[in-house]
C-alpha cells in the first residue's frame, strides 16, 4: 500500500516563496509608520502567519521578544525611529524544510544624512508549522544565526 504524505519539496518551495513575499521590496520605515501602508502590508501577509507567531530579535544583551503583528509593529517602530528609510536586502535564501534561513544585509538612510548605509551581515530564521510562520528569529550576528539554524561554516 502506498503511503500518502506531504510532498516535502513542494512544501519547502512554498515556504521559501512565502518568505520572499513577506520580505518583499519595501521600505520598512515607511510601512511601519504609515497606518494605511501597514494595513495594506498586513492584508498581503497576515494569512501566512499564526495569529500569535513569536519573534525574537537577538541583539547584544537581552533579546527583544514578542507575539503577533501588534507587538511586532510596536517593537520595530522603536527600532526604525532614527531611520528615514530602511530596506531589507536578500543575499541568499536557504531552504531547511520547515525552516527557512534568509541571509541579508539591510540598508537605509539615517534622518539628517545624505547617504545610505548598510547594516551588518545578518540572518533571519523562519520556523513553519503546518505551512505558516510560527516563529521568526532575527540575528545581527550572522555566525550566531547560522549556529542556531544548525549550519556549520
């Protein structure tokens, strides 16, 4: 008798596609600050996240944690306060099945400055449960993020 199971290659591709769409090509500073832009962004991505998805931002000292989009927006509004623009840049996406790793380097312009600056080489680790995002971990230290994902360099 043939076993019926999920097509893991198809599921993993769907996870990668979802992450690529979620990150998109958007100015996060503008989207987070503008209620209408935020509502439009949520309309695009909300159904791909658990209502109480967890997020963790690994920064020096204590990590910043929260649940759901309301806490996510509040936390990241603080983060982007000094920025006029803040744009994520994907360098590479690694498919780990129920987890997806995004290697990137954000860039933006600080208020009052003329030039854009690039942030450190970071990593975002998405955890999927039943085809939707259950947890997102942000690492500003890429090596720490790779270790957390179980990837050795």
